[in-house]
C-alpha cells in the first residue's frame, strides 16, 4: 500500500497546547516518513486594531519578527525531541482562511484543542471546530503528551461513506496499533416504536434484525486485510456518549472518525457527534473526510 500521509502541516499560535500538537506532528512525520511544515498566521486585523489605539507605534513588523523567532524556537524543540521539520511558514490574514488554504496541499492538518492568550493571532480553540467542518484533508486534534504511542485506536463507524476512509486512515496513521471498530445502534429506537403502538414482539424482532444487519456490515467493513489487529463491537446506545466511554474502556490514545455520517447529526448542528467527541474526549481525535 502506498502511504497517503506524505505532507503534514501543524498550525500553531505558540500556546502550550499548540506546542504539544506540533511536537506530535514532528513525531508522526518521523515515523511515517512524511514532511512537516510549521504554520503560524499573523492576524493583520489584530495589528491594525492596536495601530488605531497607538498610531505612532509600529506593530506589524515586531509581530512578524516575534513570530519568526517563535517558529524557529518551536522547530528546534521538535528536532531536539527526535522529530523532523521541513519548513516554517508565516502567513498574514484571517487565521482560519490561511489554515484552510495551506491544508489543501497537505495530507494531514495538526492542531491543538485551544489557545490560551486572546491577544495572540488566533485562538485555536475557537476555530478548531469550524476548521473540522470545512477542511478537505484529515485533521488531528492533539490533547495528550506527544510521546504517548497510538497503540489502541478507536474507529467509530456508522457504515456510511465515511466509515471505510476512517478505518483506512486509522491504519495509515497508526500502523502498529490495535484498531477497535465501534458502532452504536440507536438506543431511542425501541421507545419510539413502543410509543407508536408497535407490539413488543414486533419491536424485538425489528431491533434484532437491525443488530444482525449491523453485525454483517461490521464484518464486511473490517474484512479488508489491514495487516494489524482489528476488534469490532456493535452496541445499543447513544453514540454521543458511548464513543468517549468506549475509548476509555479500551485504553485508546486516538479516536479516528468521519466528519459526519448518514445517522449522525450534521456538523453544522450544535451537539453533533463529531463536535462532542472533539470537546469531551481525553485522547487525540482525528477527523477524516469521505475521500
């Protein structure tokens, strides 16, 4: 199989969480034989706002010089930790627009979950979820120490067009891991059928058939030879809760999931599965587009 992760970009606002994410990106680039570019966006609107308050004070050039020094320092930290760095990219403009533009030529975008300083050029925590909706390449949100290995990976699936790419990407991102493929059957189905006046034996027969279909779909999905251990589970429950619980139970250090699926709420809707996992999981989360 030809590796698909050849070019990685790590966006940073120089916060602690972004620094940790960039170090993870350096580790991954070394392990996967990929290149890593570090990206920082100087938000020109911030500089112009400061300039209006102090028109006699030069703002933009010091911001650029500070960013260049910080990028170089970050690169040195990554190299010292055994990672690799290809280039240091400094861009100006709206942060999300610049990140999305760079990501179009990348195979993986790596972010921290949030920034810490509102005076920085962008606060990653306020943009990560919007980027997840719009980015065209896989995105990895890093929450853990970069030295923690991806040895157990949870792959939630709903058997839509998003499932196979998620499983394939998990295999490529963590080729030595055990993949825990998980599907949550809708727990609200039985109560809805009962409320509709369906007889209990018919409710049971229908839900049993859904379970059999899910098991068959799981077998078909995981039958491809991935060259690593694959464990599968089908469970009745609420995916918004069960995914994070399953990750903890299986001691997973990474969750790889699709942006959305046919049975999941759209990422445009507050409370969607992907958004909740991004918010609530303790481990790293990769979000994968359908192609």
